C-alpha cells in the first residue's frame, strides 16, 4: 500500500478520552475510530491486524480438529427461554423486537444456538466428539465500556463448543483446546498464562482463563514465577491420545496460577516465597466445561452405545479476538508507539523514501515495493524524514527499510528492526530476504 493514497489517519496529539497506552496508540496509529460508546469502526490497518489474529486462531482450531461454522449475530429469544437463560442473563443482553413484535436479541454468546443446531443434526454417539466454532461479532451492553476495544460493547470473539458422549471425552476436548490456545498465543507473539478460574455452580477444576500480564489488566492474578519462562509446548503431544493430553495438562497445572476469584491462600503458601508473583492481567480467553447444562435444559440427546438416550457433555471455548488487538499492544509498545509481533503486524515493513523525487531513491523504493505491494507500506509522501520515522515507529511495523540518497547511490538501504532498534546496512535484495 502506498501511504500517499491510503486511509491511515494517524494523530499527532494524544486523544484525551483514552486512559491506557493501547487505546491511545490504536487511535493515534489510525487502527480504529469509535462510532458509538463501545462500538468501533476498524480502519484498514486495524482490520489487517484483526484478520491476522483471526487467521492464526482459525488455523490452530482447525489443526486440532475443530470445525468452523458461522452463526447469525441476531438470535431468537425462544431458544434462550428454552434454556432458561433469557431472564437470567440480565441487562448485558441487547433485546430487540422485530416488526411483528417477536423478541430477538443480538447474541452475547451462542450456547443455545449451537446446541439447537447440534441437536437437529447429530443423533448417535458414533458422531461424537464434535467441536464447532465460529469467529463472529458479539454484543454485550457493558455497564462501563472502556479501554477502547478491550471492553467494547460490540466485539469480535472466537467461540467454540465441544460435544462429547461422556465426561472423559469432554476432559480430552478441554485439554485439546487448552493446547490449541497455548499454540495460538505462542504464534501471536504474546504470553498468556492459563489460570484457574471460577466454574460457577458446576464446580471442578475445568475452567481456565488465559491472561496477558499487564498493570492495566482488570483481573488480579497470583502465580508461580516459574511460569514466566516455562515452555508449555516443549513436549510433543499427539492430540488424539488421552495420555498425551493428560501429561500436557498436568504439566500446565503443576504450577500455581489463579485469578483473584479463585485465589487459595493455602495452596499459595506452598509456592516458594521468592517465586510468588502478584499482579494484574487481561483476560484474553476463557475455556469452560459445563457438562449437560444446555443439553438437559434444551432436551438434546443422542443414542448411546447401549441404545439409550444420552445428554452430551459440553464445554465452551472463547478467545477475545478484538480484545487481543489492544492486549497485544498493551504488552508490546514503547514511548514511540506500537511494536507489532511479526505474525500480526498489518504490514511486514514500511519503506521510507527519504527523498521523494530523487531518481535513485524512487527507483530503489519502487523495486522493493513491487516485490510485495500488499505486504509493504510504502511511505512515498514528500514529508520530512523525521515525520516518516515518527509515523513508522508509531504504527509499529516490525521492520523499516530506510532509503536515502547517499546509500541508494551505492545500492544500499538501511534496515531497522522496530523491537530492538538494531540497524543493518544492506543491499535492497539482502533487506528483502530478511523482511519477507
Ligand atoms: P470479562 O471478564 O472481561 O467481562 P467475560 O468473562 O465476561 O470477560 P467470556 O464470556 O469469558 O468474557 O468471553 C470470552 C472472551 O471474550 C473473554 O475472555 C474476552 O477475551 C472476550 N470479551 C468478553 N467481553 C468482552 C468485551 N466487552 N469486549 C471485548 N472482548 C470481550
Ligand atoms: Mg463480562
Ligand atoms: Mg471474565
Ligand atoms: Mg470469562
């Protein structure tokens, strides 16, 4: 994309309404604009990041055998009355009436819809297990939308739903999802720690939230410092083998990590003093086993091995895709702007032409740009060099390819790594090899 023709409205001033760094930077770097309270328009660069995150989530879900569907954003209230949640859900649910006075709602989550679809199609235990997921917009009428897309009212979430014939199967599914999530976060270039979370009335130990540690996070967290460096994915896991999944899960669970809601002083006391970490975190994902809660209330059964009807065991698996855009920035920025991990960056590199109109500079820039025009942001504006550097730092491209008249004459460009500030003097071809 050529910057001179693109829609990337950056801001010089710090927007007064933004309280935390990621929100300020998302506005300043031109990623989003607020349309109404907690409701955002995604501008081209922001949308690229959102899509990159969604694609990684998708690939890692598919890799463990989950199947993607797309449910509507608007649901009928009838299904929620059946499950008993219509009244219980409260004012976070946006309730709508159509012209025939029928009650609809904008989905805050999709257990009812998916359980209904599942029940219509699946009749036998032989068709289980199934994990169905979607990446779709949700609406929750949050009391206090804040921090930009981190707590929006309309937000983009991956929500998955597991169906198993028995508890053991559901546990395998749960562990498989946990593995998939850790792989996902590793690819996203962030560390999200699985922590024991509240299971509500179901009980048990099968609810984990994944938290990115950040002082601005809304959850209090307590964890064993060994987790700061532990590689959960070091051992290979065959996701079709229960023993492998169990070994993986036990390894993850062997260190203390809990949100404030589930903090347990007795267990905490057994963590060595010098390894106790207390802080704050951003909930970016949540996995949850809830058994037959919905299959029972909605009366969905499949035929079991002995021919009698069985209520399938379920779990919910959510990742906050739009919240992650903010959370990644919260974890990865400096005083000059965003530092995108390579895997989610809107562009692989910015090409900074320091002397637009200079024949050599223009020619070198065009040659590089034309190698991958969709992956580069070419700053071809006739602005001062300082303004170009500042914008590139603000927007956080992993690399900057800096083309000035002196170097260009000798066939050299300067390559800057945003994260470390390292600079390399290279030929255009060598720079391309490093960046692409
Ligand atoms: P929170 O505690 O932050 O309100 P939640 O526990 O209500 O979140 P879940 O129902 O667990 O949210 O939804 C799954 C994921 O969706 C969350 O882990 C979070 O990443 C994301 N999410 C939830 N609410 C919002 C929101 N208002 N804006 C953006 N993302 C959200
Ligand atoms: Mg909530
Ligand atoms: Mg929560
Ligand atoms: Mg949650």
